[in-house]
C-alpha cells in the first residue's frame, strides 16, 4: 500500500504548531488526576447571583434564545451593554451599530484579530499575555511584537519608551489587557494617556481586553482606553460576563467600537460561531443592570480572598506580587530555591496538593517569565484556606 503524498506534512497548520494543548488543560487534568486543589485555571467554584441564573432558566422556558439569536446579539443585551458603558464610564455607544455580542471574550479577540490583520502586520502586545492572544495573531498571519512588563517595586510595570520603540511602519495594532492577566497590573491614567497619544500619532488600531474591569482593588481605577482623546474611533473594547458574574461556562462576551470596526469584526465573527449562548444573552442583559451594590460586594469579596491567598503565599516563602486587579496572584519561586516554573508547577500537586500555572507560557521571552507562577483566588474561602495550609508545608 502506497503512503499518502501528504504524509510527510504535519496535520496541524504550521501557524499553530508552536501552541499545542493549553497549559490550562494540562494543569486542570493534573489537578483531577492528583486530587489537588486547582488554583491554576481561572474559573470560580461557585455560581454567580441566583437571580441571574433564574433569568436564564426563565429565558429557556419562555423560548427566548432557544433558536438562533440575531447575528449581532439579542437587542436586550446590546442595549444593556451600551447602558453599562454609559453609566460607568460616560461612553455612549449605539446598541444597533456599535455593540457586537460574541462567544465569550476569547471569540471577541479571535474575530477582532482575524478581521483587522493582514499577513505580515505587526501586533504589539504586553507580555506576559493570555495564551489565546498569541494563537489568534498567528491564525491571522500577524507577527507578535512583545513589550515585557517587568517587576518593579512589588508590581509589574510598563516601560513606555520600550512600547514606543516597538512600533514600526509595519505595526497595525496594539493589543492591550487591563486589568492585566496574569500580573494583576492595572494601567494608570497617565500610562493610558501615553498609549492613546502613541496610537493617534502612529495611526494604530487598538484592541483592548477589559474583562476584569470590575475587579480592581485598593486605589486602582479602571479607565477604558476608548475614553481618551482620539481613541473612540480606533479602539475595539472587549468585555465579558464570565469574570464579572461567575458564569464562565455561558461564554457571553461583547465588543464596543465604532460602526466601521464593529462591521469588520462581525464579518469575521459570523464565520466562527455565527451566534452563541442564546438564552444566556437575556440573563446577562439583566446582570448588567444589577445595582452598584452587587459590583461593590463582589469586589470586596475578591479583595478579601486576594489578601488571604497573598498572605498565605508570602508565609509559605514565595515572593508575592500583590495584584491591583483580576483574580490572580503572580509569585516568584526563587525565594524557595526554585527557578523553573514549569518544573515547579508539575511537581507542586505531589509536594503540596495544589495546582498553579507557570507564567512562562504567557511569554515569548520564556526566560523572562521562568521564575514566576500564577495562582487563582476566585474560589471559596474554605478552599483558599486549605490551599494556604498545604502550601505552608513548602516553608518546612
């Protein structure tokens, strides 16, 4: 029997060959196999508000969303997204032409990059970055240009000069994430103003992932980049219900942008999922209208969990970068006598019964992320207390 002529060529598209299985799948499987506490993947272990879950049940029973919803998303959700942006940030968007509902933020990122990039376009992204950014840039044929956030006085900081130097004549787009996963950094007003000036000066598009907008702590403030001068018409802002309402499995995200940008992104999105999450869209529309007291209580609860885990990690001997936002803590394992985050995370379930994620997977410059490990604190307090108890065994 003769072999197929294509047998010498790998099945996987070469643009995706470097990615393989995500670290989240690997570490979550490790947690299941070892019975360890999973502080690796960022999903809550309790559901969000009961009234929002009931809103989804009500939509299912009433037959709303059980068939294909409208391509741009159900009108109720688009209206709710626009009202949320207006109420919280004073940003006015037309729900009919400037809002697009997506299958989570992950599809919003993919559709935006597939729509806005041509092969060879450069994308400047803040490193470390969520792993889907790199894969989506690759699928679009773009070239990643990482600008590394570096440790400085207990946090990770952006070097604005390095950002400016990264922009070339081939740069099409800046890809930002604030509040930033995995470092927990929240870009300041001055940093965002400088980024906006750069984007206007060099005529760049910006895709900004703001899914952790409601999770900012202490004195940090989330300010949408689109609110700065000259940015509204060049910025695609991405939001999501999963992180804010603890229904990550519903996969309801959205973009807000100018009509021309929304039309471009929708052109790509319609050939990805077409539509998704029908009944859940109606429930999320109600969630976005929850009173400010919900968001205040949610933030306070997460801040208490952050403090619990951060203190426990410090007692266990880790170097701890206290996050200003998100629900992740980045740690440095070098005080424990370790330097290889991959090896540390693969051995941690056996050593301490806890799963974490090595930050190096979020870097092109793997050596820059090698000693850093990320823990999620979006779990029940009792689970975090047990995780802390186990981790303290590392300190002897």
